[in-house]
């Protein structure tokens, strides 16, 4: 059974810093890994999708990497802004179309 | 383009009552799913569907029923609500099943309280 872990559960950094969020998973037989953002009281917004054959994806200030062999993915946020404050979740997609989510990292960017 | 639409956004039920959470998508996605999100438990899959007429159970299916009569709609039914079903429910869809590696799109959520 796939298990997805995100550490730390919460992170607070000053504005302008570059930061890395971590996601680890136990079963490397995945189709893809997706990073989401969730604002309080809202749904999940897709940030980046990395296919199993890819090593990384970039969108603006965000860069996500995938290392299936080690069961790890990272989300790199450059030049953080207060508007980046949210909970970030990763999810792996495996057999039978089931996504398994991590519990998320709550990120706070302090002005 | 509305994406994934869930109704109602908020609902309060009494124990034993029944209700249906509605989910509709206008992206012609074949795959639709329901999740519940609880503090400390993360998002857990309730039921999913890979196309009209096809549904299957996820991780926490007990107490919930689904059907998929059209590509667009995937309602979630609570037959006899229990306090343990107090949660935030999310509907999600993606292009297709069968190993497709499509991006998952979520609705805004339905917040259910069972007294």
C-alpha cells in the first residue's frame, strides 16, 4: 500500500527566501506525482504534474523534481512571497487510478 | 468553463438523515472521484468512476453510495448520516482512466456537519 509523507508539517520563512518542500513515497510504481496548493476553506489547485518518465517540471517560480528510485519529490519555491502562504500537498497516482495524498505542509511566508 | 462544480457548499444534517452531494464537470472527463478531508487524516478516496456506468470503491467507502449515469455527473449519497461523516468532501476529475497520466481537477468542496 502506497504511503506518502510530507515533512515538515509546517514551515515558516521570511519573504524573499527560496525554500524546498519535501514529499516521499513508499511505492515507486507510480504513473505521476502532482503538487497541489490549498488555501484555507478552499479546494485544491493543481500546481505541477510530473509524469513518471520525467525528472522535473517548472512553472514560474515553482520547480518540482521527481526521483522514483529514491521515492522522493521536492517542490522548490523561489523568491517566496506572502501570497505563497498556503498548504501544499503532493499526491502519487498509481494503479486503479487511485491518488494517495500526503498530509501536506502548511507554509507561512512572513513579510 | 466552470470546471468541477459541487453543491451544496455547506450542509448540516441530523443523524440518520440522507442526502446527496452533487458533482458535475464540463470538461468531458471520464474519471471522477470523491474524497473526504479530515484534520490529521489528509485526503482519503471514497469512491471513483472511470466512466459512465462504472464505479468502484476507494479507501473509505462505507456509508456512501455512488452512481454514474452520465459522463458529467457523479453524485455521492449518504443513506443514513452519522457524526463520523462530518467532513469536507471534494469531487475531482481527470481526462481518462486506464493509466492515463492526466492532471486532476478539484471542486471547491462541500462542508458537511452531522449532528
